[in-house]
C-alpha cells in the first residue's frame, strides 16, 4: 500500500494536530481488534458530532496552499481605479484648466473693452459743454456784429443826409430837402432791415450748428456706450460657446474614464470568477484525491463518511453543495430553533441529520431529484446505507 505522507506532504501537519479516523485505521491495521474498536468509536463520534471530514479536508488543502481565494476584489478595484485615473485625470484637469483660463481671459477682455468704450463715452460727453460755450461765444459775436452794422448804417446815412442838406442850402434849394431826405430815410430803413435779416439768419445758423454739434456728441456717447455693451456681450457669447464645447469634451472624457473603469471591473470579476472556478475544480480534484487516498488507506468502509457521500453523488456541483450543506447543517442543528424542533436537543440520528441537509437543499430551490440524492448521500456520510 502506498505511503500517503509521501504523496501528500501536507498530511504530516494534519497528523500532528489530530489524526483522522481513516489514518488511525491505517496506522493500527496490524492490530485488527484495536482497529475495529477504533472504527466503532469513530462511527459513534461521527453520528453524534456531525461532519468531521470537512476539517480534515480544510487542513489538507491549507497544507497544500489551496485555501480560500486570496483575490481581494476591492483592492483590485482600487488599483484599477488608480491606474485609470492616472490615464484620464490629467486630461480632465487639462480641460478644466482650459475652461478656467478662458473665463479669466474673457473677464479681462470684457474689462478692457468696457474701459475703452467708457473712455470714448466720457470723451463724447465731455465735448457737450465746450460746444455750447463756443456756440454762445459765436452767437454773442454775431449779435455784436449785427448791432455794429446797424449802428454803422445809421451813422452813415445820418452823415450823408447832413451833407446833402448843407449842399442844398448852399445851392439855395432848401425846398428840395424834404423830398430828397425822405428817400435817404427809406434807403436807411431798407439797409437796416437787410442788416437785421442778415443777423437773424446768422444767429439761426449758429443755433442750428450748436444743436447739431451737441446732438453729435450726445449721440456719439450713446453709441459708444451701446457698442461697448455689445462687444462685451459678444465676448460672453463666444466664451459660452467655448465653455459648452469644453464641457462636452469634459463629459466625453469622464464617460471614457467610467467606461474604462467598468470594463476593468468586469474583467476583474471575470478573472476572479475564473479563478474561483479553477479553485473549485482544484478543490473537487483534491476531494477525489482524498477519497481515493482514503479508499487506498482503509480496509473497506468506502461507502461511509465524506468519501462514501462524494462517491455516491459522483457530481462536482452536488459534491460542492453537500460540503457547504454539512457546515450549514451543523450550525443550524445546534441553534435554538433546531433544539426546539427536535424536542430540546439537536438532531441525533443519521436520518434526522440527512433530513436537515435535504431541507436545506429544498430551501435553496434544488430539484426533487437533487434533494433525494443529497439525502441518500447524507445517510452514507452518517453511516447508513
């Protein structure tokens, strides 16, 4: 018979902690009576205490470095997030920086435009008062010129009339003075009227010029103010268009980052599932190795214990479920609910323990066929069948 310690070095560690029943049988095979006594004691212990081969298997697998999965999904997710962030976060920061710079440039441009057009507005408004002052000066000069012209006309006609009267007296024709002076007076009145009309026309022109000049400066100030506001509005619109484009790009990069992260998570989960499946397959193979080892090391009794149950099931899926059901049955069997159900004590017969496992399978919605197979496997595990 082959030495199991050579094929499975991990058994040495298990043996130092607690020798399993099949190993005891192997070590005492030279003493048949002692072996039978130990077999009987072990069967009694198995019936009373529930699953024990699970502890053996876990110790064996631990010695072989095949314990529970060592994959830390959360740590892997964190690593994936850091890697993806290192790729996409600089792009996101770059877009946000461009947006901030654009806002600052637009704000500076608006202030500069506002300052330029405010200065232009102030210039136009500042020209109104000087224009009115110059117009008042021009009108005062025109009025003085008109008055001077009329005074000159009056003086001229008065001088010529005196000279004419003196001449008529020298000639002895004073009788003609009234008729000739009336003509002189009519000419004077006509000249004064013409001077008055000319002064009035010039004053009207000066008034029109003042209104036009003041209107130009006032209108210019309003146009400058409006133009400045429009320029600032155009800057705001251009900035908003740019920000909208950058925001769309930012959302696109964020979407790419999220998609990359989700893809990485999916890949990690798939790899973890594959690893778990691989470990499950390895666990099943080790279980079969253990079963074969127990068969080789024992002088019979392969229809009992975990070996007998797994051999009876001969199905990896049900074998895995059976192992987990053993643990669940032990936990539930020692609960207050189970004690109440079984009259104040845990299940204590193979049939009762098998029914607990069958009920667990029913609660997990396994088929009636699977429930029946698991029930029969449990009977073999606990020494029946």
